[in-house]
C-alpha cells in the first residue's frame, strides 16, 4: 500500500480515537479527596510567585479533620452523563467512610436558562438524598445561573449567596463560617469586595468563579475557598489555547490556577473540574470530579 495512504489512515484513526475519547470522558466520574490545612494569611498582591500548587493530600496532613464536606460543581445539566444517582452514590460512600458535615453545590446548574427544569430535577434528587441522610445541602450561584428565578428553592439547596452559616468542628468546639458570594453572570460582572460574615472565626468561602478571590479586599480574604467554573479546561488543548484564546477574561488561569489544590497568599483553595459539560458535550484530560474536602480549622 502506498506509504502516504498508510500515514493518512493512521492519522485518521488517531483523530477518530481522539473524538471518541472526548465523547467518552464525560462519563468517567473521579471521586477524590483533598485536605485543606490552615495556614497564615499573608495579604499582599496575588501573583505567580505567591501561588503554590499543592498535592491533594499534602505530606503530614493525615489525621482527623475538623470538617468533611462533599463538593461538586458545574453540572450543566444539558449534557451531564454523571447522573444525580451517581452523585448520590458518591455521597453515600463518603458518608459511610467517615461521615459528612455538608454537601455543597458550587454553581452552574445549566448552560442555557431554558433548560432550568432539567437542572432543578437533578439537584432535587441530590437534595432529597441529603435529607434522607440528615446532611445539610448548601449551594451558590454560577455565572450561567444569574437569571434563573428561585433556583435554590426549585433545586432544594440552601443558598449561601451573600449568606453565612456557622459550622462546628467534629473534634473540638472550634467553629467556622461557611459563606458564599453570588455570581453576577457572564457580562458586566460585579465582584464582591467584602463578605457578609465576621472575621472572628475561620472563613470557608464558596465562590463559583475563583477570580472572586482577586477582587476581595485583602482584609476579607478567607482561610479556605472552594470553587469551580474553569471545568479544568474541559478540553485541555496545547498552549492553554482554551484560556489564552477562547476565554481570555479569566485571570487565574494566566497564573496557572485552573484546577486542584493551591495555597494563594495563605488562603487554601480547592478548584473542582466540575461534573457536566458546558457548551460542547466533550471533555478531554479533564474528567468529571466530585470531591470530599477535609478541612483543618
Ligand atoms: Fe460552568
């Protein structure tokens, strides 16, 4: 056979394999665990030099945590092969293996508002299961949720958009604020400069878009932050094409902060890859993720 034809066939097969993998990866949910320790807030400007990428389980951090939270984000229910039943299964296993103090949804119920009912149904299944287990279910809005009316009521979670609750450690009488900032949407974004809770206890901030941290007053920076939004890139492309060309307004990806565990000027940050697919029904090298977040106060 002609060498050119062979090369062409190999090339076509590789492209086909790539497309098949893009379509298959959204089905592969990764259940992982991250430990966020307490570290001293340093203040100052956030830059590449002050961002530290950390492993999910840092050395010497094993031991009983103060809080165990189940965090999932970005279901984008138009195309979310990871069903609510599978999320509930992950919650059940996490609860059986050490208990959970809260289940938290990190925002982005849908990509397009006309599909809201599908997203509400998904989250209602999760909320019913949390109620059955006796675990509180909290949530915040994502940038795609900004014009959904009564989304928390329709989804069955307690909204922490500009609200806060106090959580008590499972091993001492230490307490922490769990609070959230709302997401103002895709255009003309409005950023919160302060949080609604006090500073007399450690603060765990829920912010759909991690860039929220860059806009907070230094004095309002939290000890811990949980976010989503970037989908881990969703489709990892060479030269970070997705962030350098397709979505250029996001600031943290330019500092290498896209997914995983970071310490940013003393704030311990976890950014989830999320569960569903935004815009395109593909994922590549960025599998869906649901995470047990263990927090040390
Ligand atoms: Fe999203």
